[in-house]
């Protein structure tokens, strides 16, 4: 079924209200979802309003759509909920020097593997001091490159 040609289309910023409500720390997300718990504020919202609910300690956040308002109650639909105490750190794209385990393999004799921000992990010869491979994401990758270079340099087939 197509949308009728006589349908009125308004800018959303003029037809709905976005409200922010800060609740006491003792309230939970489940408490906010109970229609009767809105008895003190039911007259402040109307159908199709969006309400962002945050506790004072900012431990969670709800984005709600008001679907029904009556005397002493507000019924809402959940648009989005997030628990702000469970932050997820983005994994580093490059292994950091402090994250290398103590039992990590060592580079071959005559080679050094280290971390330089401009090159990431790199493999170098000791004498002469030359970078033979760089831009590795982990120390293990740089050690593998050093081993491959050592085999080629000594004439052993790779």
C-alpha cells in the first residue's frame, strides 16, 4: 500500500518535543518503564514526545517514546537503552610494548626487534644497523620477518 498523496509531512522539530529527565540514583531502568511511576510528571509530556532519562550518577541512559498519557500514568516505548558502567575499550590496532609477554620468543642472533611509533614494530640488523622490515602490528610478526631475513641473508632457502 502506498502512502496517500494527501498525507501531511511536517518537520519533526516542530511536531515533537525531545525532553530530558534526570531521576534519582535509586531508580532503575525497570522502574522508569512502569507507567504508574510517572504520576508526578504525566502532565508535562504528550503522545509522540521523546524522553531521555538519565539517573543523577549517569550510570545508564534510556531514550523513550511516549505512546500514551493518562491521568497519573505515562506509557512509553523503548527506543534505546545503554548501561554506561559497561564501557568497552577499543582494542589497539598495534600491540603495545607493555603488552608483550615475558616468555615471548627472541629475534635471531644479530637482530633487534623493537617498537618505534613511526614504524610500529620493526626488525633491524645490529651490524650494520639497518631496518630490514617495519610496520608490523605485533612483536611476533616483526620477529618472523627478522627470521625470514636471517634465512635469506645466510643463504638458507626461505
